[in-house]
């Protein structure tokens, strides 16, 4: 578990460092996930070592939604005032995510 958490944090820090050094307009953790993906593709044996720790972390994934829920409750007035742009952003981003996922799956199946 400690090893898995360390690997995830190392790649997140690498991503943050890359963004800081280059000024890319992408969040550091996204770049870190890309680095982690490339690392795992190149070193397939590492996947089996990370699986137990990752399964444990995924079991507690619901805890990550608590800050978002608190934020909605704290800023409830703003959410009710800005419900239309928020709804449009949610619908559009969900549709784009579904389309991009479908295109990626089709491409990977070839």
C-alpha cells in the first residue's frame, strides 16, 4: 500500500514539476497520470505490484466526493443563482466525455 501510494505521488509530483517548468495549461496530476500510463505500458511487470494497493484505494474512492458535497452545501446560494450555466457545463462535458471515450474504445479495438 505504501509503495503504491508512493508511486502515485511520485508521478503526480513529476507532472506538477513538468507543468511548473514548461507552463503547460494542463493540471499537473493529468500530466502525472500520462507519465504513469507510459511507465506502466513500458514496464508491464509493475502493474501486478500496484494492483493490491490500487484496489484498496479504489475501495475508498467515495471519500473523495465529500469535499465536493461540502462545497456545494457551502456555496448553495451561488449554485442556485448560477444553475443554468452549471447545468449546461455538466451536460456538455458529460456528452464530450462519452464521445471521446467511445472514439478511444473504437480506436483501441482495431
